[in-house]
C-alpha cells in the first residue's frame, strides 16, 4: 500500500516537473515565494518530522480545472490547478487500467492531507490522500507522506481539505 502511494506521488512529481515549457531564467534569482515556501506558510515543528503547513485547497486561489480520482484503487486523487492543464491533458494522464477516473470537478473533500506541487504556478497540482478506499491512509502514513512531500523541492504538504 505505502509503495503504491509513493509511486503515485512520484508520478505526480514527474508530471509537474516535465509538463511546463516555461523558461526558468536565472535560477540564482529564484525566490522562496516562487516556490511557495514563504516563512509564514511553514508552521513550527516538534519532533523528528516536519509539521504540515496550512494552505487553502488551491494555494494560488485558482480554480481546479479537473481531477484524476483513484480513491477506489489507491485512496488518492489529483487536483490539476495550474493554467497549463487542460481537460484533454488531465483525461489522458488518468490511467483507467490503474483505476483512475477523470472528472472535470475537484477531488472530494474529507482527505487526510495532500502534497501540493508548484503552488501558485502554471503547473500547480495537489495529490490528496484519503482514509477510505482500497488502500486507506492512516495517521502513521500521513506523517511520513508529509515528510517526503516537504523534502521535495517545490512541494509542500497541506492540511486536509
């Protein structure tokens, strides 16, 4: 179960990293707020794992363009938010053989949290995880998922929606 969650998260990161054709320009000038990592968006942590941040469902305030729901197969769902995403691209990325279903609507509420990639950018997306479905995500897994997400450049764990 955990392996499938991390595979799904890795796929999400790969899609986000490969799907933009924007010129990054001089990376020496990249600012923390370009990555959605402003100090005020990070909550203090206690213990060994980073604390999750609290960010609105779509960190940029943009509307969800569509989603790829795999709750029944993997207890996860991906919201595509950035302007580069089209319904056609989202539908093509949803692998029906793996139990993924395209929807023009946002992922359902009641998630245990999610990994936001590219917050506020043209390729913004959030992979939400759920405590129900084929592979329910429990509290222990949430901590490790949050730590893995927060350790990924350009990604941040966000609280349940």
